[in-house]
C-alpha cells in the first residue's frame, strides 16, 4: 500500500493539516469516532466520491472544461482537478502532454 504523508488535505473539511486517521484531520475524525458514525461516514464519502468521479468523467466526455464542470457540480475547481487526476491515475481518461508535464511525468 502507498504510504501517504501525514500532512495533507482532510477528506471531510478539505483543510490541509495533520491527518489523524482514515484520511481525516483530528477535528473531523474524533467526533465521528466518538459518535460511532465513522464507518458510516467513510462509506457515504466513498459513494459520493465514486458518484462524483462518474459525473466528472461524463462531463469531460461531453467536452466541458474543469471550471464548467466545477460550476455544474457545485464544487470547487480544486475538487474537480483532484477528480480528474484520480480518473487519469485509474486509466479512465487519457493523460494529455500538459497534464503529464504538470504531474512531473514525461510523455511516453
Ligand atoms: Zn477535517
């Protein structure tokens, strides 16, 4: 499994900070853990994430750019940017030469 840095973006509040566990910062993780709703939240989050990825992939196919997709799905452009990167990493959409360059990779 890929080791993730401890200091990164929280999956829930999207603030960059120290990750407590399960991709969540302390102030997101602890109340969920205490209430016993952590597993439910993670399942819902995963479902939302997959749903959003599918929507992003579809809108990209229709020719919308990332800003237009962000507006359409009512999320931040940064969220769409991350979704696009995930879709590329999963091989669901092709890498463009520019995207490869920005990711620090070279075109094959
Ligand atoms: Zn958080």
